[in-house]
C-alpha cells in the first residue's frame, strides 16, 4: 500500500495539472454560457423576503440597499438598532417594499430563533438569508494581553452564521431559498496577524460546503469571498456584548486596500440572484491557491518578503480597551412601512 501511495504521489499531481490545462478552455466556455443563462433568468426579488444579519456594518448595509433596489422585503438584524433605523429609511427610498428592523445578537440562539419567527409571522416566508456578521483582527497571537477576546472572535465569525442558518433552514426549504455567506480569502490564504479570524473563516467555509451537499438543490448556498475591502472591520471596531464599541489601536496601523464595499455588495446580490455557488472579489486571489497546494514554499517566501516586520513586537491592549459608547442612544419613531422589533418586545411603527 505504501508503494502504491508513493507512486500516486508522483503521478497524480502532474497528471491532474495537465488534464486541467487541456480542459480549461472548455470549462471556461461552459461557465460563460451558464453565467449568461443565469443572468438572463436571474431570480426576481420583488416582494420576496430577505434577512440580512450584521446589517449595521458597511457590507451588510450595502447588501441591504442592493436588495432594496430589487424591491424586496428586507429584515435588518443587528445589535445597533439606532443605525438600522437610518439604513431602513434609505432602503425604503431605494425601492424596498417593506423594512423590518430587529435588534438581535446572532451569537445567541434565542435571539436568532426570535427574529426568524417574527419574520415568518409578518411575511410568512423567507427567501434569502444573508449572513454578513464578521469580526476581524490584526494582531499577532502572542501580542494579545487578554485572551477573553478569543472566544468572541470565534463566536461571531462562526456561530453567528450557524445559528441563523439553523433556524431559517425549514422556511428556506419551503420556497427553494438561498443562504448567502460573507466569507473571506483568509479562510485558505494565510496572512500574518489574522490567525483566529482565518481559523474561524476556514471552519465557516467547511461548514457551508458540507451543508451544500446535505441540502442538495433544496436550498442554494452562495459563498462570497473577498480580499481586503474598506469596512469597519479593517478600521478596528469591535462590538462588545453590551453594545459598546472598542478601538483596537494596532488596527489603525494597517491600511486596507482593494475595491470598495459597494462593488462587492453588488456582486454578492447579483451572484445570489443568479444562483452562483461562489462570488469572488477580486478573483485574481485564486492563483495563490495553486501555489499553496503545489508550491507552498514559494507562497511562504513571497509573504515573508511582503509582510516584513519593521519593529519589535510589543504587548498589545487587545481585548482590554476602554468602551467608547455605553448603551444605545434614544430611539426615534419612523413613519412609513418600517417595522421595528427590539430585543424586549415586538413593536410596530
């Protein structure tokens, strides 16, 4: 058996690359035809129901606006209800049929069950569940002075996607709905100072790839992966459990690069409506995957040259910052078809 595996180790990788090289033009043509067909017959979202978790973040907000332009009913879910009110108003102006605002924490099972049930009570269906909740970091593991932030990162990036999916699945099945996942290229592309974030995203991707096989064609899954985009995650904001915000000083030293959030949001919504399994922004990152599999040393050498440490590591106040905001500001009443459902009790406005 060892001899057979040794032989296959020598033969299979180069043979597979040669076969892929010959098949690439045909596969590209098939993918192009499929893309054109799905674009022409993309899903009409008018009057359909879309739940957007993490809607108070920049990517969640822009995704909500894209669905609003398609005249969908939108459910905005986040802990920062005061931000959701302005986003809901803008979504209505952009063409949303109706907007429901709910303050909820996606890492709490009861909250997830509640906003799914209230969505069903109001609309009677769920067509798209868009999980945009994400929290990144830019510190070396040994720099962290307080390990209490570690489970927070894992909870938000992993369980904050799993819980809403679990409670929404029975209703998504009823109308052949779709789950949209906001992932990141760091799930397979190793980058320094992002160890916990990368681990959580890798777990998330494997969860949804497995779930895709379990669900077959009953519920679609669109996995959106991005490089660095301008968002609150890259500007160092962390939301604590009680709703306060904390600044991570080290993240101010890291400059985000890449395309704007708005463009990524457009690609995500367009891809979800086409039924795409993957949305990549930008797509040229994929070339690094080949290097990781077939030439990992080259990838490691490249990153070591690109990410040179110009200074000595120092103790980090990560996870021990001073809260900047205590609680939420006073709530304002809205007019029009915008419904608000806070954590305490449902309230229609």
